[in-house]
């Protein structure tokens, strides 16, 4: 049996109130009275429409304007993302506070700092063509941006509350876009060494015709070193081109004259690193349901890797560590920590025959204590329980072997 609200009803609602604002209050009132479970079909239909829109797109170009309001200080920015299947991305971010470019091709990731006239290379994550296609599908999903909406459809443990609040028409280079507006009440707190950030709410303007995201507004507050800072960021898509005619040649970075190359490890991307600090004393859950205290592992060099089954870089990293552990190249204990359901993790660990000790961080307390916000995130802890290395993103086994060799030679 179909629920009350669907994409058809939303399209009908838009046609009712546009351009008739006096009908808007009635339609929005009806939507407000609709239980969240009855909006499930609308989300599903919009997502299906979005994926159908993007399914045949070989390349994508999205150009957006961004406005950041930091405690009353408004900072404009401009962002361009170009992508080509299977694994090419060029992202440009330009604001008075920061200028940054990230270029990903089939072998390297180049990070460019135009103001400093510097750039760095890092090896791209090795992957198969199938995984590359999956990564591009992930980019398509990021264009759709349904994460917050889908999270609201998982009662009773859902932390987000989502409701449809109305309709709008946005202008883009490609023409006017009829949109339905969703408000997402998050009230999620992220804690780091420098302070805590509270994401209060988010609003999304989703195109009725294609299911794509055309506008996003988020409000948050952060306390850093005892100072309260409010943040509101609004991103508006000005142009979205599917099948943009891009080729691999468009993703070759040629540094301008005067730019200096400075290669860096992934750990420099870490903000508020815990390197040199004692590892947090937390308790995790083993696959058999028993409790595991990290403090009990002091006295030995230890690798702690935060991962997820849905994360392609995580899977690649774990596969390489498995091979290294089986072959004796890596000879220290490895703990892999996931915030997912135990049965989901157990099935993947069994399927891949992973030899590491797999642990569950059900309440995310350990991830929070370690300041984990991206997957994978990996820590190397020495025998005294001190965090010696902190990596964000895919980390090659060769890097870990070098780190462990250096620790043993101290």
C-alpha cells in the first residue's frame, strides 16, 4: 500500500501554490501534519529520480556560490566541481579566507595552494575499474546529497528529524528549477581537542524535475578555546551540467611558473592531531560481545584503524594490511574499529577473512575521543600508550612498516 505523500503529490502541491502564494500556507500545513514515515515514499521517489538523471552522465560540472556567515562576518566563496568517470575530479574553492584546488586523476591526488604558490602530490588509492565506477557513483550521490534525509528514515534510533516545509523556484544557467524544501533538525555535536561543534539544522532544496540538490543551508555553532562561534553556510547551485564533455586531458595539472612542489603525507591533513598525546582510555565491544579496554594493550606497538564497510578506501587499506599480516610484513597487532552494527561488520570480516581484531564502537564514544571525523582514520600507538602517528585517508602499508621500524629503533 502506498503512503500518502509521494513525488506526484509534491509536484501537484507545487503546481497548486505556484504562482499562488495564498495556497502555500494550506499546503505546508498539510505537509506539517504528515507523519515522517509517510514522507518515505517522497524521499525514495526523489532519490530514484536523481539517480535516473545521473545514471547516464559520463561527466559532471557543478558551479556553486557559497556564503559563510561566521558570527556575523559574511564571507562569500565560489566553488566548482568537475568530474569524469571513472575516477577523475577537479575541485576549486575560492574565498577571501582560502583558495584551494584538489585534482584527482587515475594515479595521483594533487593539492594546490594558489596563494602560497605551492602544490603537493600524493598517490591515489589503488583501485579496480569496478571500484572506480563505484567512486564516481559516490560522487553522483554527493551531488544528490540525500545522506541527512535517508538518516531520518531509520526510526527509532534516528538522530535527525526531517520535514517538508514548502516549495521554491531557483534560477540556474540551465533555467528555473522547481524545488521542494526539506528541513533537517540534526542537533549533532562533534567534539575535537580544540573544542566542540554543534550542527543545529540543515535545509535542502531538491529539484522536483530531476531530484538533484540545488541549494543547501546549514547552521552550526562551535566553541574553540572557550570562544563561541556561530556559523551559517549556504550553497546555491548556479550551473549543473551533465555530460559536460570532459576528457582525461582536462584533469592534468600543470603548475604555473613559480609554483613549488612540496610533497606531504596524509597526516598533515589532520586538524587537532593527537600525536604526542596519550591514547584515550576507552572501552570497545568485541565480536563475541565482550568488552575490550585499549588501556590493557599498553606495552606493545599497536595500530588502531577506524573504518566502515561502505568505505572503498577503508576496504582497500584493510585488504593490503591483511596481505601484509598474512605474509609477516606487518607484525604488530591491528585493531579495526567500526561504528556500524555488529552483524554487518561480522559478515564483512568473515567474507574477507580479515585477521585483525574487529571491535565495535556502538555509541561512537571512542571515535569522538580520538577526534575521528573521516574514514579511514588510523593511529599508531607506541608501547607507552602514546599516539605517535595519526593518518587520515588511505595509508599504504609501506608507510606503516617505516613508522614501526622507526619506533623500534628508538
